[in-house]
C-alpha cells in the first residue's frame, strides 16, 4: 500500500514538472572532463596495483633468499 502511494506521487510530480531553463557555463565541460580524467587515472592505478598482486602469486622468483637476508639483518641488530 505504501509503495503504491509513493509511486503514484512520483509519477504525479513527474507529469507536473516544468522546464528549468538552466544555464550551463563553459566551466561545466571542464569540470566534467576533469572528472573523467581523474576516474580514468584512478582506474588505471587500481588495475596496475591489482595486476602486480595477481602476477606476484605466479612469480617464479624464490622468496626464501630474501627472507633469510631479512632475518639475518634483524638478528644482527
């Protein structure tokens, strides 16, 4: 019951709307372009981070050698 009342109210408001006659200045396009570039840069950085983590799982390097060096360094201090 409550859903139908809300639905009908939204439809009524949609049908009774008028034109806004809004003005979009030239800076609006610049802001949209900046947001697009930022989203692209963030996506690429995130993809690079996860790609290195994913490929690190399948890496053929032997990590035991670096672990031994780290343990020796900690013991010497």
